[in-house]
C-alpha cells in the first residue's frame, strides 16, 4: 500500500468547457482531482500549458485572488481560457474549499471552435454544468 509520504505530487493542468463552449484550464497544484476522461484526450496534460501559451493573446486578464506570482494565470487567461487553481494547497482546515477556484478570467473568452482539433477534442471530454463567466468555484468528480 502506498503511504502519503510515498506519493509524488505532480502539478499539471487539464481542459474543460462550460455549457456555452467556453474554455476552462484547471491547474491541479499537485493534488486537485482530474476526471478520468481527461487522460483519454489527445493532448498530454504535461504539455497543456505550453500548448495554451502558443495561442495568440486575444484580450486581458482579470485576476482574482493572490497566491504569490500570478503571472502564469494571467498569461494563460490573456489567451482566452478561464483559469482555475486547486488553491486548497495553500489552505488548512476549515479554509479549504474542496474545489478549483477562479484565479483569472479572460476579457475575451476562447470558445471550442477557436481551438485546434486536438485541444478542442481534449476540452470537449469534460463538459461543466456551469457558466464560467459567473463561476468562482468548480467542484469536480474524478
């Protein structure tokens, strides 16, 4: 049996879309839940941030929260996805939310048709029952 001290935390990201086809990028902080469907997608979760950073900037980012250097969140949101982070990594006890929290919102959200086929196919695997423009937290079932 694996003991907690033996588990390696790996920070990575994954994609989803909301009811209107807008893109969300969720960063695990090494311990956030990831739906199984994500691993069936054509884009490797360890290559995701690099692929998103290849997208052209199409707006500005509105930052929410302050967890150290927020430049990676703003850099991604400037390219269109809503950026969520498993910020419980920075919290203890009753302050934990058990949810991904919005870190940066794009001024010009990117939609599924705006993406290359492999990114679109990856994002379509997880459809969130949410309106990302009005959502501050996402609870995810793996």
